[in-house]
C-alpha cells in the first residue's frame, strides 16, 4: 500500500491507497523538521489512527513537508519516520515540489505556496529550476498567514490599530499583551499562533485598515518571490494554500498589476499529489 502526505506547519493531509485502488483520508497536526525532533515526530505519528490498517501495512511513503529542503532536515525526518514505518520505502520530499506537482503535474509555470508560511518556485517541464522564499517565519514568509497575523499583532502590541479595529480584536480574542508575548516567545509553534490571526484579516476585508495591511503583505510576496524570476511574465502563476485560496481576488488583481496571469488556486495539494503518483 502507498501512503501520500502533504504537511505544512499546521496540518498534514494523508491519503492511503490500497492495492485495489481504494482510498482513505486522514488528517493530523503538521510535521516540520524546523520544529520537530525525531522523537517528537514519532510521538505525532503514534497519535494517528490509520484504521483499518496499521503502519506495518505501508510499503511506500511519499511525505511532502515544509522544511524538508536541506539534507540535515531530511535526515531528521527519516530518523523519525523510520522508527514508525518499519516496512516502508520512505521518501521525504519538499512541500514546494508537492505544490508544483499538484498545480502543474509536468507542465511549466510559477508555483506559489501561501499558507501558514510562504514559498515559490519556477517549475519547468516537471522540475524545479529555481526557488525563492522558504526562509521560515523569522527570515521570510511574506504574504503568508503568519505574516498577516504578525502585522495585526504588532499593531495591537504597539497601540497602532484604529480604535474600531482594536475593539474588534479585543472582543474577538480577549488576549492581553502579556498573553500574546508568552504565546510568541514561550510556547511551541509561534508561527501557527501568529497565522491564526490571518482569519481575522480575511473576515474584515471591507475595512480600509485590513485592505491596506493585506495589500502590503501580498505586494511584498510578489516583489520578493514572484517577479524576481527571469522572464516571469512568460509564465502563469498558480497558488496552493488556504491563505492564497481565501485572498484569491486580491492576488489576481496583484498579478494584473505585475503583468502575470494567476489562473488557479487550491486549498491543498493532496488531491493533485494522489493523481500524480497514481499516474507516475
């Protein structure tokens, strides 16, 4: 049996495909080697119930993960997964490759990720030729859910929100500045915490404050990670991720501003990856 997974920093979508083509779907928390060790990977995996099957039934695993873009991080993943999937051939792959395969299969274009984090690549004839972004929430992730959420939180912490926006924020979240500081600097997965506030932006896009905030975030995404590709206007741009999906109208208009067609948005790549691996 083949197990295919796509994992961001927040969640993992799994698809189990049996020998007779039957498909099972599962979801778990995200597994990212920047935030996990081999031991915590084992803990996370052991919390997943693949009933009616077990880990030992899996013969091949294709795991596309945020953060799996260096040999050191791939080694962390292989050590953790190897302790659980004892009978499987394990393939740890970067989520950017998964996004590109799901969006283009073997065609050419620019593939973007806009979820908890952000990333992009130039994908030509089924191969990544160049990538921009992917430095994580400390050094990059412009345009991501984390970036949108961080901009909101920064304004709240520095008393820069308009009064009506501040009231909306306090009424919805009931968080003190001390609680926010603790979540960002003391608790695990601060990127997930910050990204959770991107929903607040999306829900209030009729307000000029949020329009300007989102416009600035996606402008940075395009200027740093899209228009830097050579002859970028020759290609289409397609986006995977919940942030891209829910802010699609704004991103399409941003594409027009920079002269690039944005013609496809998907919430997650897992269905496309199942189709890709079924064919190939």
